[in-house]
C-alpha cells in the first residue's frame, strides 16, 4: 500500500482554498504546508504551517508534490519554473496559446531539479483537452468545437484584476446558444472565437481610476479579450461581492464527424459546475496522485494529462478499477 502523498499548496486564493477543502476527500493524501506571498500570519488556520514563498527551499524533501495555485497571467510563468526546480509540481496553467512555451520552460526546470511537473491539469485545459483528443481520434473525419460557460472564468477574472486601477473583478464567459444548436444539429460551420462566445466583465475600479483606460486595456488584452466581443460594466465593490461572489462554470466539447461516407456522428461531453475552483482542485489532486506514481516509476521533466495513464489518477488498484469501472 502506498504511503500518504505529502502535499504543499502554493497560493491561497480561490483555488488554493479549494485544494485545502478537497484534500480531505482523498485518504491517500495529507497537506503539509501552505506557501504564500502574504504575511503567513494573515492566513486563516488550515491546520498546517503557513510559509513564506521565499522559504520554500527549506521544504525540499518534505513534500512529494507541490500544487501551484497561482494565476496563469502573472504568477505561474515565474513561480512554476522556480518551484519545479525544487519540487514535483502540478498546476492548472490555462493560457492555451502559451502552453507549449510553458511546457518547455517547466520541462527544463523540472529535469534540472530531478523532479516531475504536470501542467495545465484543470478542466480546460485538462479534462476538455482529453475529450478533444479522444473525439478527434475516434472521428478523424469531422470538426470539433469547444464552448465554455455560462460561468466565471478564474483565469480571465484574474487577468482583469491585474489591470492597473482595478480593485476587484469578475468575468463571465457566455456561449452562443445559436452556434451550439447548429452544431448539435449536425452542421460544421467555420466559427471565429467572436462568433462562439462573448465576455462580460464586472469591474470595481479604484477611486479616481481612469475607467476609459481600464476598459480599453481589458478589451485589447491579447489571449484573453482581444478576439471577443467584450462588455465591461463598472460596479461598486459591495455590488460585486453581493451579486457576483459565486464561481459557477461549465461547458461542452462537441465533435461532428462522418463514418461510412454518409452517417453523421455527434459526440458531446459536458460539465456543469457550481464551483469552478473546487472542481479544478479535484482535478489537481487526482493529477498529483498520478504525478507521485509516475515519479516513483522514474519519470522526470514535464508532462500534460495527455501523458498520464488514466489508471494512475484513481486511488484504486488498476485491477480494481477494471472490475468496478470498465
């Protein structure tokens, strides 16, 4: 029987807090420490030490996997390679266009440190990435589509909060219902990003901040908003907390293909989440288990969920999984 997997959490925002709450559902895991850029004394009691990020190196050898819970826009590109040199890591880096470069940086850092890092292990990228791979493999002649929402994107909200003059913000991703119905009906249209989704931002700006500049910077932000119709609504900090405190999300991966020359086959995978961070945390924890096992088998460097055998994700023995789940 495997010993308990010793985990650290880097970052105590929405995702970090969710990881703390979900670890208890995994009896083969134990939380050892939470790492933060804040004053550790300001964090609520989690039952484990709160440690300054700058002291992370002192925990080498004390953790099996570090869960990286910072934002993809500004935190992970810096923190990821730094920590991958010290620990095996798992993260949910979600800037799709930059994943290849991030994978390369993490691979070099993890290999240098003799560690294993699994990146982009959320629900998209991550679970939805697997669904895109599976459906394209099974329906090679066809076209695939991904729709997100309606829901709060943590990565996009974090990116908006990074704009100067923004005190707090929430971003909703809204899919085009008409586009989805066309595809479910067997059509395979060419759709731009703008035709598939719109983005709605609720922003609490600092007093005296230039709202016109803030709106312009949001709408022109590459990788996040530039290619979409984006609406920015300025609200008070209290209204944001009262009306937009929840973190729901969801989406669908749909592929329409043909077999036998004339038969239309439609494959669809969907999720509906009351809590985006709690579901993402659950994916991270399962992936941490797989990373722990792969490391024990000698794997080093960086991987994605494409490289993870599914049987390594679950606590059961693989043969038990065959009996219970096949």
